[in-house]
C-alpha cells in the first residue's frame, strides 16, 4: 500500500512540475512581448505585478512601470489602473492630478470604469 502512495505522490509531483513549467514559459513569452512594445502584454504584465502573480509578491513599482508603457500607447485598462494607483499612492506618490489625467484619457475613449472613477473624484 505504501508503495502505491509513493508512486501517486511522485506522479503528482512530476505533473505539477510540467504544469508550472508551462506557466513559467508563458510568463517568459509575455515578458518578451511586453518588452517588444505590445501594449496588451505590457498591461497584462503590469497586472501580474499588481496582483502578485510573479514570484508570489506584489510589486507596485513594476506594475506602474508596465501600466505606464501600455497606457502611453492608449490602453484604456492600463490608463484606468494607473489612475487608481496614483489616486491610492500605490507604487507612486499619491497624486490626484495625475490620477485625474489618466482617468480622463481612458474616459475620453469611452471606458465606463474610468468615467465612473473620474466622476467619483469630483
């Protein structure tokens, strides 16, 4: 019986390695796309840093970096997230004027969440 438990444990361990290796490969590919200027990849990488999905820890400074790269190319999600980060002082010094700027850029493109956040600031 113990022999079967060991076999099952080894199979589970090996399968977890393959699953995690796939995620790691996906993260490397995402980073390459972000570094090559893809605004959606930049946003996604920023979101991963914001949520702590890279190395298991939140990194607001890196999230701001990648959101900014994406937002400067017109990504409304990144613009709104930057607004949130400036409004709350996450990874940056709290700056309501900067938050308004990013909310406004996103809202002007019709993004409803940004429009709501912009209205809430007034």
